[in-house]
């Protein structure tokens, strides 16, 4: 199992940032299957965050997400892809909401 941690995640819908997450953790497990006699590995990701913010109201729970770590005072893109998130509060905007959330990985991006 591989564990990654980061400080910030940006969430986009229709090409614009609508939300973000703070203090995320990603637990990645490689599962293997056999396809045409060859072993193939696929990552299964479980991501959580300690808090979030909304820039504008969100109606759908599917986002393009970018996950960042701070290294030497720079934001470094660690992972990106399509995720699903059910926020506990979708009405409060422009402030940090201290509520843990679970991020469901929908698919990998082309990065």
C-alpha cells in the first residue's frame, strides 16, 4: 500500500474552479488481475480530506480534481483525475468548512 499526503486539492466543473479541499490523504492499493494470460495491475484509491471550501454552489457531485503537495515552498501536482464528492454543506461559500469528506475516485486523467 502506498500512502500520499498533500495540503491542497482544486476541484473543477466545466473548466472553472468551484471548490477545493485541505489536508488530503490518499491510500493506494495495487490490485492484480489476469488479462489474456498476463498479470495487470490497477490502482484502487481511497482519498479523504479534513476540510473543504466552495467558491460557488455545486449541483453535481462529480469534479475534475488536482491534488497538490507543498515542496520547497512550491505547489507540486501529485495526482489528477475525475472524482465524486458528496459535501455535507453545499450552501456555505467562500470559507473553510471543517468537516471530513471522502473522495471517490471515478477515473484517472490523461496526465
